[in-house]
């Protein structure tokens, strides 16, 4: 006989909500509950010019003191520390479907020039609340750990968007994640799943700083996994004459050949010799880059003869075929000023390789997608279509961050509809002082509206939500 509990499930949830201090109505600034439609409309209102007033008169600031901290009070009350909070959240689809999720891979994004730890996830929450009354849910995986990355990615993809934040550790140095409850492999496994969960029913992912680097490493991991599993296939269903498997395995052999032999070279020094090297996707910057930078359009380096021409050709084709939002902004807006805060960078060679390999896999799979769909490698249908490098920044007269932003494209197999996620090395949520809200006063709506980084972050969300 099952044990009787003193409270029924509804009463238990109500008790937990009261204990956690969670709101059950989306939004906090407006007179009515926020919805996906109202949030999207207000993001568009913010972007239409640089001078229109706040849609929430008298509410254009949430904080002027140090009480703006996760877990203290609304609007920062929703933190997923454990399975308990996650179970409560799953009982509130009206909340998580109308919220933006923020993944923290580390407790801060770094130490600023004032010697302060910078918890930039608070800035994301502040900006979205002020601009569109959009709630934010925090997943501090450095504290909670990652127990089931596929399940967590499924939950995250049901929301408006997922932002993967920055942090101090280095993707190429597993030991730098020591002290956290999530290892670099745990967080990369979650990033893998986020990249595979972009669909017609999901929100976009935006990968910032360390998140940008994690995404680059995950691209290489996913491609390596695809090559390994395809190489081990003995047959494909519906492939009576073995033409499909022969085609797929031939392409994967070519991808492995290039991946194993592609070098990463900076200033004449070889940092990585092939895709198994820990510094193939991400390596230390030649110089630490901190401060305001001009965002410049991506341009191919002149001294990169070690990169096969077909990788450059594939990237040029994607750049001509698709629109990555950031590249369009660079041609339409004034010069964009953004805030850099990093000592590692994504390698241009790895980004060009990932784009070429994704596109080659996609084009090979198109005529055999039905055979793939009923096979053990059906997950290949979830891979991105391409990755475009959109911009770069100059660190100094001789050193560059060549991969400052990327657009991750997905092409629907049947409708050919394009969906996008994005990554950026810089912090669009930070103002020029590189401080988090709470340590500094919250920017007024007018200040947010005229800030290039904030406008770019909002634009990525605005366009990504449409897909």
C-alpha cells in the first residue's frame, strides 16, 4: 500500500513555491503577465531606434545597491540548484516557456580592473527585464553539476532562449575547472546537446566568451563523433546496394584526413597539430584582450597557406548564401563598440574546419536522409548546417581575435528553412566599466538603448526567436 502524504501534489508544489519565493506570473514590470509575443514585440520596440522612451514609465531602473543578487528576491529568485528546483520548474510551463535560461559554467566571468568578481549573468537578467519584462532562470552548473545533459538541454530548448555565459577556466585545460561540481567534459557534453537541440520548436542559444569557446570545442567533438560512428557502421537500413553507406563513409574519411592534418599556427608557431590536440579549437590569445574594441567584419588572413583552400571556399559560399545578423548589422549600423574580457580565443582554423565539415556532411546526407533517419546515426540529422565567422577584433598592431562572433546555421531537411544560434567572444551584456549590476547602478533604459553591445544581444534574441 502506498504511503500517504499529508499534502496532495498541488499543495506540495504551492508549499515549495512559497518556500523558494518564486513568482508564478511571468514578468514583474508590466500590469499584465509577460508572454512570448509581448516579449518579442518589446525587443523589436527597443531596436527600432535609439531614443524612444521606456515602455515601463517610472520602472526604468531596478537596482541602485548591492541587493541585486541571485537568490535574494525577485526578479532573480529562480535558481536551479538541484533536482528539487528543477521538478518545481517543470510543473510551471507558463514560467519556463516564457523565460530565458542562463547557464553559468563558472561562478564569475573574471576579475575586473577594480579587483571585483564579475557575475555577468545578473546583467543578462537585468537587461532582459528592463527591455522586455522577460524573466531569467539561472542554472549555475559549476555549483549544481550536470547529471543528465540531454534531458537538461531538452528543458532549456523549450524556453525563449538559452545563454551560455563566460568564466575564468580554459577549455583547453581540464584542470582549470577543478573546484567546480562540473568538469570541462560535463559542460562540453551539455554544450554538445544544446547544439543538437536547435529545432523548429526551440529557442536559439547564445554562447558568450567561455560559452563561445565551449561551442567551438563542441563543434569539433560532434564532428569527430560523427566520423567515428559512421566509420563503425556495417550497414544502413533501406540501403540495399550500399551506395548510401559508401558515400557517407567516403566523406567521413576525407573529413578525418583534413582534421588529423590541419595545424593551428599563430605568429609562425604551431600550437596544435590536428583535431585531437587539446588546443585545436581554443588556445591562449597572443595577448590578453580587455576593454572596449571596435567590431570589424571578418576578413581572411593573408598568411594562412596551411589551411586547405576548400575550407576557405566553403566559408565564402556560406557567407554569400546566408545572413548571420551580426554581419548585416556591421554594414547598416554605425561602428560597433563592444567589451572584450578574455585571455583565450577560438582558433580560425578550427572554425573554418567545422563549417566545411558540417556543410560537407549535410550535403552528403540530403539524398540519403531517409536511410539515416532509421539508423543508429539518426542524430546526424540534428547537426548544424554551417558555422560562419562574422567578425573580428584587433588586440594590438600585430595580434587579432579572428573569430569574434559566429552564426551557427541549421537547415530544415524538408522545408529548407534556416534557423540560427550565435556565439561571441565579447560580453554584450557588460558596460564599459566591466562591472556587474549590483556592484554598479543599473543602467537606465536610455543608456541600454544606445549601447552597441546590448543592442546586438537584443537583436540576436529578436531574430532567433522568430525561427
